[in-house]
């Protein structure tokens, strides 16, 4: 039961941009969440791919506590060791170039857009274009929103920025046609998360890489949801056929603190110079220390193997359930397509009532983004709850 006072105050004082589920969480531990009455929930959403090492992982909590007692903030006008160490670690674990820090996924993409436009202008392009997939999600500030066609169409917030165009997802021919001498970058999610977990085909990724190379455009992967081990490798691109020129990350990077990064290769990491970009809070000592603790846990072959094997086992069992039409994804980034007549929002609400947190990004799909510390027993329990709820739609077959 929700505390009615909290619900009423939220309605009175918080801008009503979210349709919140009627639960107030007060504590998290690993893959478990607890509401204000002490009811336990299995968390298969992980704060939308943020709590990947689990809620309140002791090493993350300790890193935050230790740093909070030393120094909280000085701005980016000065050096701080956690920020520099984190940049080194991110660079060396990915594209090998320089890093720009931010506070969110949206801002990481803003930085990538700036890099792409500046690089295009340097090669004489007067009207640089960024190409994305029509069903991509890149964020909600004006640059990243303009690269998110589904939201950019909303006339309430126009005009969007010029210089953005989109093609249908996974249409390699349309993508090739859209890329020309004015293209500054192709900015895409290698696996679309908010759209409902749709991996982009290798053929399309290869087409994007080749077309970008032909015209001198940058290939930018938004790894905000797919990165930090979510797909079973530190970055999703490692399991695909191409290497991007820039990647953006946020979400799980900070283990629950607000931090993101735009990571370049040895060329793209040099494009922004003094005064080109900035952020007051980015990679402050506490968030950077938390991120170092997260990377220390996730950049581990044993844990990444566990993400791949647990993900594959869960996907296999989900695919066998009555009511499931398809299962999409990689590692522990899982989209569950539902048969016609099963409303994902309704199913998600029933699961929540039974103590399982998931998400319905579209009316025909559930999305699961569990913490990597989910145990076999917790996974069994979660799958049994999903099967049980789905059986409600097929009463005759289950009896
Ligand atoms: N890009 C992707 C792929 C995302 O999934 C998200 C958030 O869901 C964003 C960008 C925006 O990140 P943030 O909400 O941290 O600004």
C-alpha cells in the first residue's frame, strides 16, 4: 500500500511528467528492493539498467562513503585523481582516445553531437547532418531529442534543431542512401533499448561503418543502455562486426550516482579543445569514485560470462512460456514479445503486485534489465512469477 501523503504531495508538488507505479521504495540490496512496508520485490529492471552491480553493492557504497568524507566537489577548474583515473580506465577499456565527462546519457550524446559537427565543419561541411534510426532513443535535451525521431515529432516542443534525419531501423539500403557528403555522423543504439530491445543486424552496422568511412562521417554508438557489461561484454560493440569512432555511456557507469561519458578514439578524442564544452558537476570525486568501483566489479571476465550464460538461460526459458511470441536481446538486456491479446502494461502491473519489478516499453513487450548479481534461485523465482502471470491469459491450457 502506498503512503497516501507521499502520493498526494507528489501530485501537488512534482511536475506530472511521469506515470509512476504505486510503490514507494525505501531500500535496495543486490537484486532486491523493499517498499516502505517491508514488502520484498525482485528487481528485474535495475533502475532501468543502472543498478547493474546490484543495489547498494558494498564496494560502491564504501567508495562513495570514503570519498564523501574527503572531498565532494571542486569543479572542473582543478585536477581530481578519481576523474583522471576514470578517464584512463574508460579509454583503455574501449576506443583508446580521450574522454569528456557529463552527468547523464542525454549530455553524453550532446557531447558526441558537438564532436560530430565540429569534425564535419573542419572538413568543409556547411550543413552537417546526423543520421539516426527512426525508433532510436538518445535523450530529451534539444540535441539528443532532435536525434530521437519518435519524440521530436511532438509539435509542443518545436522547432527541433536542424541537421537531423532518420531512417527506418535495420534498413541498410535506406541508411546507405541517407549518408552523403553532408553527413557528420550516424548516431545509433546498437541494441535499441527504450524501443523494446531490438538488436540492430550486423549487416546494418556494417553498412553504417562502410558508408561513414566513404564520406568521412563518424559512427557514434549510444551505449548508454547497452554498455558497462549489460550485454555480456563491457561494451556491446565488442560482440558486433564494427568499431565505432565515439561511444557514449551513462546509466550503470555510476552505480546509481549521476555520471556519464563521451569516449573518443585517438582521432575523435582530440576534436574538442579548450572552451568547446564544459560541465560544473561532471565526474566530481564522489561519482567518479563510484564509477571506478563499478568498473572494478564489471570489467571482470567471470562476471561478464555469468551475464551471458544467465541471460541465455533466461531467454531460453522465457521463449518456452505460453503467451510469449518472441524473445529478443543479448546478455541481460531482454525484450519479451507477447502474443496478441496480452497487454504488457497490464502484465507488468500484475507482476509488480506479485513482487516483481519489470517494465513495459511498448504495449506488446516486457523489458528485463536485471542486476548481474541476480542468483539462480532469484532468476527461477522471477521466471515462475512471469509464467504464473502469463498463465492467467491461458487459463484452460494451464489447468
Ligand atoms: N540513450 C539511451 C540509449 C538511453 O536508453 C537513455 C535513457 O534511457 C538515454 C540515452 C538518456 O539517458 P539519460 O536519461 O541519463 O539522460
